[in-house]
């Protein structure tokens, strides 16, 4: 092994650490505020029961989400013996823009589910970008893709769903 090879790898490591710091700074100063502003504008303009959530409890592993709140599913189980009913909720879905350890941004869709009736689907990564790639157009394109996924989910004749009993 040559010393030059070690020097090259050390230089690469130093550059990567600097890039991570740059990405984290871009997230704080540009990407996160733009996500909050753009997603808030979407939620204000298109009122379909979604909210914006920022998760900042762990610095440099933050995320900004637009998500649907839990809502009634319309499914109700009657217990005629005890004269009671159980109403099932549809747990909301979300579009998440999440910081990763190396400062890049993961864009993830989580899907709705109805306990006991429709199983929770694995979240799907739809993009992996650096913070400087987050623009208003990029955000709006991801929201549109999220809505496409929700439309597909609502239309789905999922084999996972239990019908009738």
C-alpha cells in the first residue's frame, strides 16, 4: 500500500465531511424554510384535510412533512350482544422530506391503513437528493406524485383488504 493512496483517501474523507456540513447548512438556511413555505401554501390553497409538520427534535436529522390526519374510515363493527359499536379510523398518510446522516434529503411516502382491515404498507422512497436540489418546482412535483399514490391507494382492490367478514 502506498502513502499516496492513503493521502488520496484522507483528502476524499475531508471533502466528504465538508460536503456534509455544507448540506446541513443548506438544509437549515434554504431547503427547510422553502419546504415549510411551499407545503404550507399548498395546504392553504388546497384544503383536503392535510397539515404541515416539522420534526426538529434531533438536530441534523430533521424532517418536514405534509400529511393527512386520521379520519373515519366508514367501517363499523357492531356488537349486538353488548349493544356497542367499534368505529375504525383510516390512519393518515404523509409525504416526508427527511434529512439523512450525510445531509442528503430522502423523500418518502407513507401510506394510510385501517387497523384490522388494511395492513400498513412499507414506506416508499421516491427521491434522494441534496438540499440544493430542493426547489419550489421539485417540491410541487413530489406533492403531485404523493397525490397520485393516494389516488392509487384509494382506488386499489388490495388483496390485503378483508371483505365482508
